[in-house]
C-alpha cells in the first residue's frame, strides 16, 4: 500500500481485497470491509454510503496493523472484538468461541417454544444454558424474553467473564446467574442454583477429535479447542441427557445444537433417557443442526 498516496474508502477496499485474495485470506472482501469499518468507527453500510471519504494517515496506519493480523490468520471477529448474533453485538476474544449464525436457529426455536409455554400460563420460566461461552444464547434469550431467568454455565472461568460482560452490555445481567461447572463432574447439579429448569439449551463441544485436523487453520489456531472438540463427539449429549433427569421439570424441553452427522445417535440416546417429541431441525444450509425433545413427565 502506497503510504504517500491519498486513499479513499472505495479504492482502499478494492486494493486490500485483491491483496487478501492473492494471499489466500478467507472472505477477503468482508474482511477488508469489517476491518476498515472498525477503524473508521462506521458500519459496513456507512462505508458504502461514504465510499469517497478520504482515509487519513493515522487511520491508514491502524488499518494496516489490523490487516497484518488478518494476514497471519487471526479471525476478523477477534481483531475487532465483536460479532453480531441475532442482530445484537457481542464482545468476543480468544477466550470464547465466535458465535456462529447456525446457532441463531437454536435461539429462534427455543424462544418459540417458550412463547407457547407462556401462553399455557408458565410465568418467569427458568432456563439452563450449558456451555455458555460468549453468552450469545443466554443473553439473546434474556434480552428478547423479559420474563426469563437464566443460569449460564461454563467450565471456563475466562469464558464466563466474557459472558458476564455481554450480559451487562445488553442490560440483562440481573436475570442471569453465572456458574463455573464441568458437565462431566458428577457434582455438576450441586454447583447450580437449587431449582428445576423449564428448559435446557446447549451448544456443546461436538466435533470429534478425529476431525480436528480437517478444521480451518484459523479455527484450530485461534479458537478455544475446549469449546470445539470432545473425543467421540457425542459425550456431552450423554451427560446432559443424564443431568436433565435431575434438572428438568417434568415435561420440560431441551434444545441442543448438533454435529450434522450426529442426529440419529443423539435421537436414540435421548429416547433411552425417556425423552419424547424428539425432533431434528435443519439449518439454512440443509444440515441437521438442532435437536429438541420433551423430558419425561413423572407423577
Ligand atoms: C461450542 S462452545 C458454545 C459457546 C456458545 N454457547 C455459543 O453457542 O457460541 C461450547 C462451550 O462449552 C464449554 N465447555 C466445554 N466443556 C465443558 C464442560 N465439560 N462443562 C461445561 N462447559 C464446557 C466451552 O468452554 C465453550 O464455551
């Protein structure tokens, strides 16, 4: 990039996109736009509307520093510290998984189901989010359904700090209890507030270790492995189905995100734990992505 040249937004984006493409950076155009928008304190739409705006020397230097990080493979979201999820802005950094658009489906389905429960007269439902990470599921649900109370659990204290920050940012921290607990610990339930939940939601680690090498380099290098992989891929569903017996109200609901290949195995597993109405829903790319079910109704 010529430092003496007077750059304008439109040509800087074009040149950077071409440079990123030549260097095989993923999503070169979007990366350029998000980084420049971040430096200029504007949205991507504003960049288009102000495409002839000059880019001043100090802005150019900041932009170049961010581009160098992107060239090294660091995901844009960690560079800018933000990711949009369900139309809301979340802080993200290397302590948490970057929320994925597929997970919005889980939130949408869970909120629909809660709206039905509320129509049936269940007031102030209690929700448990296992593996909350950035808090994207818990915070979005709390924000969009003002009567909810949520317990957000993670094994990672670092992740919980980010989730708490996001809850405060969106003004829902007073309705979320954060708990540090390992779902594989047999004393897991004892580490949560003593209550039963109307719904358990989770996007747990579900990538089998055997698939680790096949993941994108920037995922392997920058995102927390703890958030992504487990030895076989289905271990978390097994323990969560077990916890549900103790933690879910009779007839309570579960919504879990899935590996696209795991639907049949997880359906069977939930069946053996007494769940009914087991339904697998596809994401917008046509992959099995969310499994829902109704917990056993006891007398
Ligand atoms: C796939 S990430 C999901 C994060 C966030 N809910 C989302 O949808 O973007 C899984 C999360 O589970 C947490 N986790 C991993 N193993 C766990 C365990 N044994 N017990 C509780 N949480 C765990 C990770 O720290 C990570 O934050």
